[in-house]
């Protein structure tokens, strides 16, 4: 009888990135027996319960820790994967260490962190980072068991669709001061999606951009990518230093090219200029915008090359296998 590796994935659920859900599915595709624990609750009622119990206890993570401890004790995982786009207290890691001492514990880190937030590093057997800068932060914590593992694409959600394309350059992301300041200088039209872009539209009422100031549900995102000419990507200045986010990968599932800012880690994932387009200035962005919108053949060529790269190297199934191999479970 084949014994399946048991993996417990811990992270936030119901986010636009779908990072936790994608990780769960990737380990299932790798033949593992997988359970998921959502630190923000697996339903609205569950989330309210966590908050209510936390308020009573004077500890936001009191009920989360109790529930996670119970889950780990019952499931008895071979490996626990913490998908860290949010920071957890030392008390939670201590509880897991006590109840599941034999489990391999890894973190997959997606945001910058300070010394206090980095407490997780003292409890991990290996730390995977979506940004090479985060590896430096991990080493500053006195931990050397770390490696680069960027985000990826789920081909079950993002795939080529029989949809008529328009000429729009789309940007689906949270607004931030840095992003807003940069986009306010772009003279070529963009199509922006996200609730927080409403204020941008009010501030820059003469902007050439089309603004959809509402939340775009994750199940609607693939069709938006499949219908546009290209996707713009701009890093979030607060959370990212050198890293590549999901927008560098997911549009390529739909064979849609990406117009990306020049972050250092991009060259670790793509052949620049052939598989992904990179801008270093507003002038370069404007030039590439004009080329993409005027030449559909050029856009198709980049989209196809990027699609081939992502399908060969950058799906979440690739990431799950990398984690299993690194910790000796494959």
C-alpha cells in the first residue's frame, strides 16, 4: 500500500491571490493527503468566532491557536506549510512545536518583515521566499535554511480562452501611494480594477484611465486577463523589494503578455524582452504600451513565449514539488 505524505497548509483564505488555496491544490496534485487551516476562518461565521473569542481572551490568536493545535493533533501531518502573507505570534508556533514535534515545518514568505514579525524563522526547518531580499532578512535572524521560491500560476484557473480580445492594458491590484503616484504619470490609457482606485479617480479626474472601482472576484479574473491585450504589473512598494508577484505569471496562463516593472528577481524567472516585457521608465512604458496596442502579432508572440515558460516552470505544482524535494519528502 502506498502511504501518502500528509501535508497541513496554514494560511489566509479567500484572498485575491488565492495563494493558500493554490498551495493546497498543488500538493494534492503531487499525490499528497492535504488538509487546510485558514487562520482567518473557513467561513464568515468561523471568522467572527475567531474574532469574538480573541476579544474575550485579550489575544487575537487565542482561538486560532487552539483550533490549529487540534487540527494538527488529529491530522498528524508529515509536513506543515505556513503560507505567510500575514504574521503569526510565537505562541502559535510554540503550540505547534509541542503538539506536532515530528512534523517538518516550512514557511513560504510573501512579504517584508521586521525582527518581531520574523519570529517564525526560529521554528522552521526551511524557509522559502518569494523575494530574494526576504532571504537576506531571514539570514539576519540567524537562520541559513532558506531558498528562493516565487509565486506561480494555477493552470486550472488560468488557461487560453476563446474570447475576443480588446486593446486594453489591464491592471488588477490594490492601490498604494507608490502605485497611485506612478500611474498618475502614465499618459496612455489603462483599465484599473480595485475598490481603492475610487479615490484615485476622484483625485485625478482628468486621468485617461478607465476605473472599475470594485472588488474583482477571483473567479472573474481569468476572463479579464484573457480578454485584454496585456497586463501591467507594478510592485507594491511596502511589501516587496526585488520580488515577482502573481501578476507576472497568471496572465500567461491565458497567453496574455505582461508589462512588468524592472524588479531584480524577474530575470530569475523569465527571458526578459522575449517572454516578458520590462520597463525602466515612463518613456519605456509608453513606448511598449504603444507597441502592444498597435501590434497584436507582437503581443501574441510575447504571450505565447511567456505561456510556454510558465507552463514548463512556474505552476503551483512545480512549487509543491520543489518544497517536497527540498525537505526530503519526494
